[in-house]
């Protein structure tokens, strides 16, 4: 059986967790390993502030509080994404304005954003699908023109870049996920990256249950008290220790994934050239992190058949997001601006092949062989 995903494990995680338990005597958050993780992001990605969170969902919730979303405000997002991208804003009373995606990258179509802006629009939420960047120059230009915030959902995008800039560090705020299905993991976890420094102080407060505890520890205030709304967004040291082991080997993990991705791409190219399938497109200004390898089938029926065929051969391949705008909550909390030309149709064609750190070449070859056989009719089942 070839799993679709395996949580990343590099080898030093248990050592570091042991250190937390035996030496550091701090199990709650913001201990030595949490600090190391945050410094790693700040240095490597050259951003003013990284704060680990309990999830990317929670990083997005923090972002919604920071940009001061109030009932009736609108935010612009793609419909082809995970629920948390928009739920975090809906929880603060926002209405979601969905716009169509580009069929080539499955990212929000930057040329459709401007027409969706109203007097109530407060933010744009680009999602870097599969770790391939949205057109951030265009999105930032629009945001500047209308004084909107840009909050990157970079859950897929750790170690990817756009014109050399790490994803998550281009907008006002960037959100990462370290869920076990993402490239770097701590089981459940995330981070918020703060580029717009006006949010620095309030971010710490919101993350500390609405208290000024961080300022108190730094000696800036002599009393630690309730100053704002907030919640418990700080992950445990144990989780941070697991993540730090992977950050130390981030390049190794990234290269391993890219090798698998490139093997898929090269060996499935003939099928694409002959029109059987479509392969992912990577714009020239984007360096991706092989978060995902997907192909596109002709339609949903062919995709269902291929999933069954691969499953019969012991391979787990899965489809991805069902567009949010047509879901029960999506109808209630959002509206689609313009036409759904690509969101629904392209999402029904997309199939993700197994992709994880350590996926053996032998298995990749078997997967490729089975996909080719499905299309060329090499074998019946
Ligand atoms: C995984 C994911 C999230 C949520 O991440 P969690 O850490 O599980 O909360 C948000 N947005 C996108 C695009 C994701 O893929």
C-alpha cells in the first residue's frame, strides 16, 4: 500500500523532545525551541517577526482580529481553498467575496480582484496553492490603490518564493501551517509572520489571551493585565521541538520533495504532450516547494475511474478542495463575484498523487507506471 501522505520525520525530533522534558523544564510555549523556530523564520526568510501558533487556522484568526474585521466587512478570497482561509474571517463577522481562479496555477485570478472590491472590502487573502505563488505584485498594487490589507494563506508555501521573496513574507501578514499534511510539521501548529510592523505589539497581546504578558516579561510594564481580546494561540514546547528538528534540515526535506516532483513531471510529460492529462504550471518568477504533485484528468468521471484504478493497485490518490462557494456555509457567508468559469470545473479534474518526504523512488516509479497504464490501456482490472 502506498499512502498518500506520511507525516515528516527527520530523526532528531525525539532527542529534542527529550531535551524539553528532561532539561528545559518548560513544557508550555515560547521556551527555547519555540524561540529557535521563530528566529529561524525571521533570519532565513528575512521578516521582522514570526510567532508560532497552535495552527494555521489560528494564525488566520489572529490576522482577522489584527486587521480589525467587523460585522459587514468584506474580504476577497478564492473559493478553491481550505475552509480556514475564510472561516477565520467569517468568525469576526465578515462576508466572503469569492472570485474565480486561474486554471493554470489554481490560484486566485489577480485580474478579477479589482472588480470585486466594494466600499466594505477590507482585505485580500491570496492562497498560494500547492506552494506556487499568486501574482503578488499585481495583488499588492491593487491593495495599495484601495488601501486594503494583504494576508497570505501560505499554509502550502513554506520554503517557496516569488521573485526571490519567501511566501508568507510578502503581504502585511502571512500564515503558515505545520499540520502533519504539510511540508514541515509539529503535528498541529502554525505561525503568523508579521511584515507590517504596526501589528507587532497587538499580535503578542492577542496571542497571549488578550494580556500584556510579553511586555511584562520584558519589563516594559510593571503589571500583567487584560488589555484586549485574544485567545490561547501559543503551542507547547514539545511541538516546537519536533518542528525545530525539521527546520534544521529544511533544505534536505525540500530537495527530497523536489526530486520526487521532478520525477513525476518528467515521466508523465509524454502523457501530457499527447493530451491525456494536464501537468502543473510553475510561472517563471516562482520557485515552489513541491508541496503537492497533481495531474488534471479530462473530467470528474475519468478522475473517479483513475482513483479506483490506482486504489486497486495499492496506491492512494486523492482529489482536493470542493469549492467553498457552493457549500452550505459558503452560500450563507459568502457570494461569488463574477462567473465561476474555472473554480468548479478545474477542481473536478484535479488529482493529487502521493507526495511526502522519504517517498521511495521505487514507489514513485510504480505510481507513474500505473498512471501510464491507465491511460494507455496496458492492463485490465
Ligand atoms: C492546511 C491548511 C490550512 C489550515 O492549517 P491548520 O494548521 O490545519 O489549521 C489553511 N489553509 C490552507 C490552504 C491549508 O492547506
